[in-house]
C-alpha cells in the first residue's frame, strides 16, 4: 500500500518470503507531527565476535529529512544510542536494497547489542510547512555478522565461545567438554586460518503486520 501521492508503494512481500516489518503496510505514514518512533531488534550476543556488521534489506520511501528524518541506530545497553546511518535526502526505493553498516565500535565483544530503525515527522500540520506522506520503512532479512573469536583462555583446544555454548567453563582447563561428531566438525572449521565471515544470523519469521514503534523514554 501507500505511495499514491509521493514516492513508491510498499512491497507486496518480503525480500525473502512474505514476511516484512513496515510502518504502514496498508498506506503511508501519518503526516501529523510526532515521534521519533522506533522498531527495536535485539539483544544480540556478540561477546565472542569482532568486526561486527549489520546487514538488512531495505525498502524505504520518505520525505526530505528536514521534514521526516530517518535513522538506523545501535547500542550495547539499550539506552545510549549511536547513529550509524541517517537520511540526507528524499528516498524513493522501488525495490529491495541490500544495506550493510559497520557495528564494530559498538558491538564487538559486547553481550547485548540492540539495533533500531526510526523516523519522526516534523513541521506544523495544517500550515504550509508540513511533511509529505510516503510509504515509509520496510525491513527484511536482518543479520548481525562478525568474525568468530577463537580465544582459548584455558588452552584446552576448545575456543571460549564454543565452551560457553556447551556449558563448560572456558577458564577451567579441567572442565573439558565432551564433543559430539558434529561439534568436533564445527571446531575444526572454526580453527581454520581462513574462516567464513559470518555468524549470528537472526531472521524474524512473523506474520505480515504494521511496524510497531515505541516512544523513547526520557532517558534516551
């Protein structure tokens, strides 16, 4: 829906499958001043990962940021947010766009990482200076990527991150995990000098519905 007067309409489905997060899948965002409004994802556990990146598919249609600023932000405490992207002009996506942003300064080796997409409607409704209505944010295929950390604090041959997943103490050399064949294969792969760049894939499987935004608390 949406896009009847300005920009392009919402997608008819997700980039992968039929699921998508959107501001208003049946039309445009409201031009009445308000917000900022946010969709928050997380927490993601990046304790044992470095060079972290945020990747997602975007289908965004929005007015100039003087009227409707759009942002992508990240935090490692769900309180102190850092802007990793902000709109600089009118945006009229007519297809899914693959986006990727560096999270390393915020997310590397952090236990709780949050990401949020936001927008606000500025101006004075009812006067000449007001926002134009566009179809707004649509988001799919969210991933947090990173290089796995193979630190082995107790020198038992099993990286800390795998010991944590197996429930053994990564700092106790006498607490040795019993590895199944599958885990042994995973360990061999994780110790390769040339490892695939990836991990922490989080895809949301949900019904198609309107994006639910939250007003930030006064502390944010």
